[in-house]
């Protein structure tokens, strides 16, 4: 028969373990949110080296609701290289995300978030503003180097403006 004192010790151990799990979950959620948000900050700063650090080597991408085509698995270098080419220095961009909903299952996580972005060209062959609103789903894997994005899906809710601004890349 377990006495009241022994039961108290068991309850304290259980509470401590629950508190540690909750603290780890909070730490993981904060890091996951930071990763998906910092991708946007790095892209807008055109810091392509930093942007690359947030991704696993291979990424499942689905931007079909924006650009057509089919979902694909590509390398992180291909993804960031495409952004570098399309979001060249004269093309201003702004990306913002919010309403994060994070689900963690061991070493895997999924983040749903609302997104807004614009591209702006103020001079040159194509001028104007293009905007998009949508929902993102990011999948992440916990690695030895922290949480890394292994998948991205954008579901467009609305676009406005000149689509040529989004797609225009000057001839070299």
C-alpha cells in the first residue's frame, strides 16, 4: 500500500515531467515559428545564404495554386536559387505571415499560417505592384542543426495587381 507521502512524491515527479514536456513543446513551437518567419525576413533582405539555412536539403513544394504546374521535390539550392533570380535587387518584396497553428509529432512538425506578400517594380520595362493573400503549410523535421523546412504548400486565396510584376526577370 502506497502511503500519502509516497503518493505525493509520485505526483511531484509526474508534475515535473509534465512541466518539462510543456517547456520543450513551447521551445519547439517558438523555434518553428521563428524558422518560418525568418525565411520571409531573409528573402525580403535578399540574404540568400541565410534563407538557405532554414531548409532541409530536399523540399516538397507545391505552388500550383499560384503558378500552375505540379507539386515537386526539389533541392533547397534550387528553391532559393529561383527566388534569387526572380526577386532580383530592383524588385522589392514584402512577405508577412501570421495566425500560426503548429502541430508537433516527435521530430516532425506542421505549421499552418496565413500569408500576405507583394512584389513591387518602380522602374524599368515592367512597373507596378502585385499582391497575394493565401494559406501556407510548412512541414519541418528536427535535425541535429535544429528545425528545418522539408515542405511548403501555398494555397492562394486572392491576388491583385499586375502578374507580370511577379514573373518579370530582366534579360541578361
